[in-house]
């Protein structure tokens, strides 16, 4: 029987691990299929306090991982696919094995959303991606496009100007949702060409199955055209990773877990942290804060159990 299992190794999960490990709870982190969470696929993080020059997202995550490990956190890449709350313990199915724990912190984050177009799955890795940091450098001196109008799309577009000959930013409205500082940088960059009021309706691969172009539709005029691009970077937001908890923990209509008092679920011993329950702020620092709260609540709960 574990004392505390933490599901997810993004900013929220790793902060929870640092706190739980320092409280001698010997936490086990189940990292799942996207270890490091969203920060590990981002570029420079300029708004995490304590780093006046900014810090690369993957480095920030590595630092947190090391910090959690230094205090005795254990890690496994197992993915949680099922969950059963019992009277005074919880069972989670990690890959094919059920593990029992007294407390559980769900910090499984959110995963990139896709457009749900034809051939999408086949084209991932062949000119279709949701991660500019991972794949941007493969597209030197060729035109690429980014889809979306939020901070992710802004950040990815700016990053891609280091490599691509041209970055088309395709957005379904005529105004960016991104923060003003990011939007201003995008609009001031000569290499980025925004294409407003436009959606991608089709990916067009070449005869080798690599992305060659996209079909665009202007949502105001319904005009259609083809835009040659070597890679499409999809940055249209994220969906919470809550499949294992559906029907067992409270969720909102979009699947986000509902946390009470910052970190509590409706089930005693199950705590919640980070983007899996945050449809508003979704920042590294708020995820870290809720990871801290979840670990402190778990510690309080475990102390009461053993009293
Ligand atoms: P987001 O803010 O939800 O933006 C998603 C964008 O994609 C929106 O512009 C949306 O259009 C568009 N979109 C959604 N579904 C679409 C679809 N099916 N087809 C076409 N377009 C679609 O997501 P995000 O950019 O990933 O950011 C998430 C959070 O992380 C935000 O709170 C953001 O501030 C934060 N973040 C911060 C930083 C930073 O501070 N450097 C970097 C990255 C992310 P509409 O505008 O029309 O809704």
C-alpha cells in the first residue's frame, strides 16, 4: 500500500512531489505518456517567478524533477487508465497493474487538441505536429503555418521564425486571444503573416505522405484556397486528461475535474492539482501552487488517518 501516488509529472505533479517527499510521504509519481507535461514542450518561460532572464520550459521541468528526486520521490512511466475509490484507500490501474494507495493526487494535466480532419493521425510526424520546440528545427527555410490565436500559437509562431522562411498564423477570428505582450511581438514580426478569419479544412500531403499544403476557408466569405506549407503546427488549446476519472470524480461539461477549496475532490483522500481542473488560468505558477496545496491537504489527510 502506497502512502501517496501522484498522477502526472508536469509542474503541478512535480510540485506536489517536492512537498510530499519533504513531508516524508515517499511519493510515487506515475508520469504517464507525456512526462513533464506541457512545459516540456514549450520554449522560454518568462513569467515563472525567480528567473529574471526567463528559463526554458524543459529545463524548468528537469530542475523540478531533480528537486523531487533529491527528497526521495520515486518515478514510473506507467499510465493511469482506471481508478476506484474505496472506503479508506484508493486503487489505480497503472498500465496493467492495480496499485493501492492511501492518498491520490490527480495532476494529469491536459493534452493538445487536434482539428479532427481527415488523415490527421497518419500525418502526425510527417509535417503535422503540436510541438514547435520538438519539431521546428526540422523545417529550415521552408514555409510553415501555425493554427490558433492564443498564447501557445503566438509563442510557437515566434519560435518558428528562427527556422522557417515564413510563418503563416491562421486564426479563425480577426483578433488574437494571446496576451498583449505576445500578440504585439507576433504582429511586429515581419516573418509572421497572420491569416485572419480563416480555418484549415484539409491537410494536403504529397505522394510520399509528407505535408505539402493546407486547404483554407475564409469563414466570412467562404472563399477557399490552397496554401503551400511544409509543416502545420496545431496550437488550438488543450483538453483535460480525465478519462480514467469520468463518472467517478466530479467533472464539468468539458471534462475538467471540479476541485473544492483549491485541491479537494468529492472523495476523501483524492486531491486535484493543475490544468486537469483549471480552465481559467492554466499557468505554470498556478499549477505549481495547486500542486503544493494538494500535497499539503494529502499530508493533513494522512495524518488524520493514522491518528
Ligand atoms: P487558448 O488560449 O485556449 O487558445 C486556443 C486558440 O485556438 C484560440 O485562439 C481559439 O480560437 C483557437 N481554437 C480553438 N479551437 C479551435 C478550432 N477547432 N479550430 C481553430 N481554432 C481553434 O490555448 P493556448 O494558447 O494553448 O493557451 C492556454 C493557456 O496557457 C492560456 O491561459 C495561455 O495564456 C497559457 N499560455 C501562456 C503562455 C505564456 O505565458 N508564455 C504560453 C502558452 C500558453 P478563439 O480565440 O476563437 O477561441
